[in-house]
């Protein structure tokens, strides 16, 4: 949900936080603080020995996955991708 655009990070941060704040009527400072905390965690992802990303087939999750994997492209020491597909019973 919300914008996932190919724009400089500062612009992405501003657009994403504004969208979340307005869509959910949240305090802007709290939204920015949470966004920054999450981004700090993403920055440490390349140091993880194992990580699991849960993404659905909707456009937002797919763009999120592409954006996340692109940050690992040059940062991860050794990596493998193990896709898992779960279909409803």
C-alpha cells in the first residue's frame, strides 16, 4: 500500500511517511520515527546469516521485494534466494 517509487531515498522517505501519516491519520513524528527505525533494520539485513521476507503477490509487496533485494545486491557477502509459494487450501 502506498508509493514505492524509483526516486532518491530522501524523496521516497518523505512521500512514504506522508502517505502513511495521511492514510492512517497518525502522528507525523511517530511515523517518521518508525520509518527510520525500520530503515535501520533493513540496513543491517545484509549482515544477517538468515532472513525471511514474507511477500504476497500484490503490486506493493512485489515492489517492496524488488527494492529490498536491490539494496542487497552489492552489500551481501554471500546470498541465496529460496522462493516459497503458498496457495490457499
